[in-house]
């Protein structure tokens, strides 16, 4: 075996220096104390870079226990090594609760058991290591107060669904829901499930992380309510490509038309099926992207007024305003505001003003006629 060692110095040179000494010791040790089978890993130089390999050494010994033959098997495990590195990095994250995670649970779905868990002091986590996975998830769900959230959580994190997601190569699933803390306060949590396969045991692991998103969720809800109460719709237009994206749609009667990806086509469809104006062609022309861009060069905002059919079957007056949301990236914000009440009030005021004007004119004519008759009577004896 020592003679063989001297014959393969070039092969050893291909092994990374950090691992080379270990292999020299394996190849040079020919005593009866040497194990019959040895497993070792090492980086070995390939065409362009180093790759990880798994080496299996099987020793054949004579009657005196000395090795006279060694069978070496070499397998490329670069992909497995990368998976193991990712696996170790992910497991290391379980202790980083200070970075924003409220709680962490490691479920072994294959063994149906809780491997480990941890949580911040004020977070009530009714789960313990060694507990069966299903009862553990059920106890977590019991802390979700809203029935709607509870059902949604159950649907998303069913064992069958998680396993199906892993087969579809999904790496993460998540859901936002309410949760009761130890002090009884209600918080919004975003619970994520990172799916990983243990590279050693091949067991399917489900790493749960829960972090508090109460502040952001509150802002989102308030913003949504404000937007919904003021705007019928909000879309974002790419001025270069004409791409149209719905940001908010309060009035669903417009959704089918405005959801088209091309803005000009969306607005043409929208006007065609909803506008009640006599001059539809004129409104369509005003709402062409080319005209909007031209108008926005002269003014920071461009507004078009027109009437459309309402969900109740009546008429609704819209104020359609366009402004640059991000001029550098050519993004235009398109908002539709229902001004029906204001429009009707203005129309009523116009009617009242017209009526007052007509009455004033009528009174003025009567006065003029009276003075004319008086003047005639005075001049005629």
C-alpha cells in the first residue's frame, strides 16, 4: 500500500491542501489497527473549480491483518454539500429572534414531531419539543381569535398541503393572521413555513417563523379604508409600455374592463361599456395615453370628467385624474373619484341660479313694460 501511495502523488495534488493530509494518512496507514471501511469527504480540483467528493475506502487484509489491497470509491456530492450548507444556515437562523421573529418552531413532518421551538417572553407559544406535530399546530390555532383567520390558517398549513408543496418544489408558504399574546393583546402575525429536507436523514422539515406585523397591517387597513372611501379605482400605468396595473378597485362594476393589461385597450373598453356621454369618441380621445402624456408635460395633473352607468342602474359622475407617480420610471397614477353628489349639487345650483336669473329677467321686463306705459300715459293728455 505504501508503494501505491508513492505512485499517486499527482492524484493527491488534485485534493485541496486542507484535506490532503487526511488522505495521506489514510493511504499510508497499513497496520491491522486500520478500520476495514473508511468514509471521508474532500474538495478535489476539477476542470474549472473545486468540487466536493465523498470517498469510500474499503481495505482488504491478509491473515496477519495487514492491508494488501484498498478499494476506493469516489462520488461527486457538490449538490448535496450545497444543500447541507443551506440547511445548516437555515437552522442557524432559529436563534436569531432578536432580528424580528417572535417565535420559531421546527417540525419534523416525516416523524410527525416538534424538534425544537423558542419564543420571546411576551409571546405565548403553547408548543413544546417532543410534542406531536398535529396537536401542536392545533394548540397554536386556538390562540387565533377570529374564526376566519383560524380557518385560513388550517387550510394553508394542513400536513397534506405542506407535503404537496414540497413535492412541487415550493420553498416557502405563509399567511397573515391575528394572534392573542400573553397579556391578552391582539396582534397581527405573519407566519411563514420554510420547507427543507434534512440532507442526512432525508426527513421533511417544516421551519415555522412568526413575526409581528401589527404596525404595517394597521397602516395597510387604514390606507385601504381611506382609499376605498375616496376612490372608485386606482391603476398604475407604465407610460413607456402602456402596461396597466390595478392597485385598488372599490367599484367592482369597472373591474372587468379596467383589468386589461394595456391601458388604451382598457380605457376604450371601459368607455364603450360604461360611459353615458353622447360624445363617446371625444371622451375616448381625451383618455388616450398619448394625449395624457402630452397634457402632463404642460401640467402636473390632467383631469377628465364624464358620466358612467352605476351599479344601481343610474348614472355616476367620475373625475378621472392622471399624475406622475414616478416620473423617472415613467409611472402614471390613474385615479377615479365619484363626484356624483357634488355634480348633482352643482347642477341643482345651476338650476336655482338659472331660475333666479329667469325670474329677475321676467321682473325686469315687467318693470320696463310698466315704466314704458307710464311714460306713454304721462306724455299723452
